[in-house]
């Protein structure tokens, strides 16, 4: 005669749950793909100084307008040229421990998106030739980063799976193929590449080498085994 006592059944289930909790294998995986950038983000600025604030502002506004018009003449849309910062600050000289007013400094920084990456060098040169005197950063990006990141994510999962299989074989245990937890750990982003404006002033044609962006994904996966 078979008796299915609820108490015995619950004990068995608790033991199984405890065993599942103990027998955990956690691995991390990383995957990366290389993507050729197809656009550039430039930070181009105009900095002017004059003891007269109105003069400094007028000079800055005129040069900034000239830079914007120049960029637009290259086919860059006005919507791809945005003000990233605007500052007015008094400047001082220090002589014999005394602070003496020198001039007002007006700084207008523009963030420019160049969608035809082949125009990057030309855009910088033309901007500098028409009033820009600050080029603080260049960031090369891809227009569809999610496509490349998803590829890297798939590679990261495969990498973690292979690690788990190798560890299970070494431990001589049976790995359950379906993980109990999958966590996306991090996502990479392209880093800005700094340049100095003086480099452009000394070059008739600025050579720009975008290279490749390495897009990386990392995951953490938790398996159970018996």
C-alpha cells in the first residue's frame, strides 16, 4: 500500500530546493566586435578676449556665425550643429600679489555631428580657417551601435556557456543547460579622442584616421548542476 503523506512530500521538496541552491555555478562571459565608424562628433569652439565685454561678445558672435555658415556650406545640417556651452568670464593678471583685470573672455563651444566621416578633416580645417580656435575633442561613432552591441552580446553568452561546460566537465558534474539567471553586466562606448587646435592651424589638410570602434558586452550567467 502506498501512502502519499504531505509532510514527507514537503521534506523531499525542501531537500531538493536546498540542493539546487547549493549546486550553483556562476560564470562571466565577454564578447566584442569591431565596427568601422561612419560619423564623427566634433567639439569646435570660438574664444575671444577684449577689455570691453560688448566688443568681445560681438567678435565671438560674428566668428561663431561664420563657423556655422562654413560648416553648413559643407552640407552639414543646421540641426547637427548645436551649442554645447557658452561662457563669459573675467580674466585677471597677477602682479606683485595684486589682481588686475585684463579682459573678458567669451567662449562658445559647438557640438557638430559629421555624418559623412570623410569630411571630418575638411570640416575642422574650414572651421579653424573661418574663426574657430578651439577643437577640444573628436568622438568617432557608428550610426547603428545596437546592431553591433547585440552581436557582442551573443558572443558574450556563448563565451559564458563554453566556460560553464568546461568547468562542469572538470568537476565531473551534469550541467543543466537552461540557466537560472542571466545578467547583462556592462556596455562599452567609444571614447573621445582629444586633439589640440594648434595641430590644425599648422596643417594645410588635417589627416583624420577613425580606425575601428571595439564594442564589448559582458554577461554573468548562473547555472545549476547535479
